[in-house]
C-alpha cells in the first residue's frame, strides 16, 4: 500500500497530535508499506520553531522509514483566533504544490489528512482526486466548535455560519472520516456523514513503555520534591485545557504539607499561569521532558490532573489521557456526565464539573485519604489502558481498514466502525 499523509503537526514535536501522526506513519512504514508525509515545521506546544529547523524553507528527507517533506509556515508567538487562522491558511498554501506533486508523480493508494488543520484538508482531497486515490480525513479536534467553545472565535453572525458551512463541506467530501472517540464519531454522523463512512480510530498508549512504577521517580530528587504525594499535570498549556483550576486547587490546599502540585508543559498560557501561582510554595512548573523519560515523569504522580473547559469535552479527547491511564495512577478530571471524557475516565478516577475548584480539590484529597479506593482506581486505570488503548491492536486494525480502502469502498453498514474493524 502507498499512503500519502498531510499533517501540520509531526515529530519531533513531543505532545499532542504530532505523536500520533508520526507514530501511525512510522508503524505503517515498519509494516512494509510506502509512506510519504507532507508536514509543517515543528513548533508545538511552545509556538516557536524547534532548534535545528527553519520556519521559512522547504526540506525533504527520510525520518524513521518515512519520506517526509517539510513546508514553511507562519508561527504566531501569541496564537489568537485570527493569527491561528493565518497560521493554518499559510500551511495550506505552502503544502499545495508538494501534495499535488506527490499525488501526480507517486500515485498513492490512499491520501489521508489530519485535522487540525481543517483548512488544509481540501488540498488532500484534491490530491486524492488527481490520482484516483481513496480520501481519508482523520479528526483529532473539532477545531471550529472548539474555537467557539474556548472564545477564540465569536459564535454567531456570518463568520460563524461561514466556518460551519466550510467544515460541513470539507467533511462530507471525503470517502472515509475517522475520529478518536465514540462521541466524536457520533458527532460526525450528526453533521451528515453516513455511518458506513465513519471510523473510530483512537489515539493509543505505549503500554509496553509506559507501566506502573514501583520505585521512586528520579524526578523527586532532581526537582527537590519532598512531599509523599504529587498531583501532576503534564502536557500543553493552552486555553482549551482550563488549567487555571490546577493553580486554584493548589491555593486551596496550600496548607497541606504532604502534597506538591507539578505542572510540566509548554504553551501560550504558561507565563500567565506561573504569574497566578507566584505566591504559592506548593506548586512547581517545569518544561516538557524527553520521550525516553516519560515513564519516569508519569511515575512521579500520585494523581494525574486532567482539566478541561466546559463545552470542549466532546470536541477534543485529550491525547495525554492514554499514557496517564497506562501509568496506573488515578485521574482527577473535569467533565460533565455523558461526555466522552467522562466515560473514558469513569471508574479510573474522580470526575468533577468543569470550573468547580472546590470539588476538584476535594477529589484530590479524597484519593490521598482513602488508600483502598486509590488502589482500586489505579488498578482500573491500567486495566482500561490495556483494554482500550493498546497501540499494536489499534494500529493493526487501522492498517487493515486502510488496506481495504485502497482497493474499494467499504461495505455498507448502519453502525460506527470501531478502530477500523
């Protein structure tokens, strides 16, 4: 099989969508398929070009068995709504000719694109049409609705109607559309996509590399953590996380001498968050850590923290959840009952309403105070990761579905197809 992928975010970015796009491409290449990728320059989550890369040039090379073409694009230091639109629009423009050239010269069997960036998705659809390939859109975020939910774009009026019209037209133009949770797949059907064209393709955890740690994490000594318990948030620090609740919980629990809060990540809201916590001595901020130290970092946690803004829980399923569960630690998350995030975490931690600082702090203290409950939820977290989030199983089912798609349209069905099965 020959697969051409268009994706703004790609390795060596260490968090978010890039991890899964690169992981998918490399796994398929390792399985013997030919994989080419057209990607942006690495910049996320710090919103600045990574060392060793140039934001203004094209390049092409082999990366872990994958033929990767890098295209230049605008990287806003302060990613407001308008600047994000420009960021995505320029990526669409600079990826236009590389995608069409690859399609015409190489004739892939399947052309896949990852959203974000939805603005660039028509380029992938055009490339597929040019060479007669099957087209596949994979949605990590419903970025239009998430922009409204987080206030990046104003909901209402002509711009909002135009954005929703564009989203609907793009999604409906692809042969296959996938997303990462049952709720997000149902939302695709609500948007008018026939059920037989919808595939649930989850993100995954490396359950072999990420395992419950019995020994003490090396970060304890490195970061001078003297308390027996750590409440850890690790990942992107942006507006859709609602991460301010972590600082407020630390403020409410500042008199506890047995608990340290740690925020490990990068993003546009990090400086503001550090300023809000400037008077607290029970919270630490650190940068993202190398992939090879991820298990050690996750093992530092007594409890993982997973805040999410109200209204975003069925638009984005945080990719960081997979490894949280694999680490065998319970999670305190914010989500309304019935949302995808609630369903994924239920039985593996404590769920509180978004924005309810008192309940969020109480969930943390309850887990610390109840060892039997803690141990039960911790064991359930690891079992959930093994049952739902294993990389080999998810990627092998995707491979089978892609291989089928490269020959013919999948058979009609009235049900959502799970993980490509």
